[in-house]
C-alpha cells in the first residue's frame, strides 16, 4: 500500500510539473529596435497586417462610425490591434491581450477576448502607439 502511494505521489508530481509549464511569448513594443527586427522576420508587414485588420473591421462597421486601429505590441508572432483605446496602468504595468490578433506569418485573423494580462512598461513620455484612421472606400468590402 505504501509503495502504491509513493508511485501515485511521484506520478502526480511529474504531471503537475508538465502541465504547469507555461510557454512564454516574447513581447515587442512598437517603435523599438526589437519590434522592427521582429517585423522583418515575419512574412506579413505592419502595413499588410493593418490592411487585413481594416478589411475585417469594415465588415462590421456601423453607419457613420469613424474607425481607428491601434497597435502597441507584437506578442509572439501576432500583431495585436485594439479597436478602441483601453486604459493602461503604468503603476501595475498590466496590458490586456484582448483585441484583433493577426498572425505575422499566415495573416490569419482572430478576435480574442480575454482577461489575461501581461506586464510591460509603456512609458508615456517615450511610447507612442501605432494609430491609423481607417478609411472606408468600397474596394475594402
């Protein structure tokens, strides 16, 4: 019986260590050297990702709505666009990962809503996000 309990504890220890390992993705903040280096590595440029985002967002546009895209980071291999401004707390450094995710290799788009935050520092005096007004011309639809 004692041998069985030892095996059970050993197996549970291994399983918990396997499942507790989290894959950490790298974060690349816009207007930094590492951001531009990562963008060159990806098959989809920031401009191309913006066009993919614009096409996607215009499909759900309301009448007379002004649309903007905002991007602060590349997370792993994903450009993360925000539909609207979200509060960022410099004290905590919490940045919410919700938004429109565009894969930098495939161009695949996914709308992600999550409560997951990452800790990054976006210094107000140094960091300016990528912001672009989306123009609705009929060829986008």
